[in-house]
C-alpha cells in the first residue's frame, strides 16, 4: 500500500498525473497535458474576474463552447483554483479547489454548448 501511495505522489509531482487523486476522478495526465494552455487561461481569467468584481464572490460559472467533451470540469476546477489563489487561499490545487470553494459558500457551475451571440461567461 505504501508503494502505491508513493507512486501516486511521485506521478502527481513529476508528471502532473492526478488520476490517483480521489477528489479529481477522470482527469488523467494526458487530459491535463492536452488542456494545459486552456487551464492556464481559465486560472488567469479567474484572477482577472476577481479584480473586476465588487464585493465578495458567491458563485463561479464557466461557459465552455469547445469541442472537447472532457474539458468543462477541468476548466471549471482550474478557474476556481485561480480565483482562490488570487484570494490568497493556500494551499489550493486542482485536487482541493472545489472543496475549498464549497466550504467558503462559493457555488460552482460549468455549462456547455455553443455560446449564443452576445452571451458571455458570468462571474459573480
């Protein structure tokens, strides 16, 4: 058992493979690599959104209109991670971001589909 735990920790730290993490099921190392630039953008946009919002953050909604069906959840988690990081919540990661948001009363939601003209992601 200890060898399994050590292997999982090593893979998470060295290869970015969080597939063994209980709180991030379904996000493989391959998916994280493939979505890397999009996840980085989600983190940055969340930090920007925080700077533009007046008052406390009560919800995060991410609208995803891309073709990758596996992307919405990781993009949402990355956005929440970026938001919490900008709020100086430490330590925050893809593994614990949604849990921390829930504990702070921040609702999260990811929507998918083709964005309607004139619509935009809502950050509250």
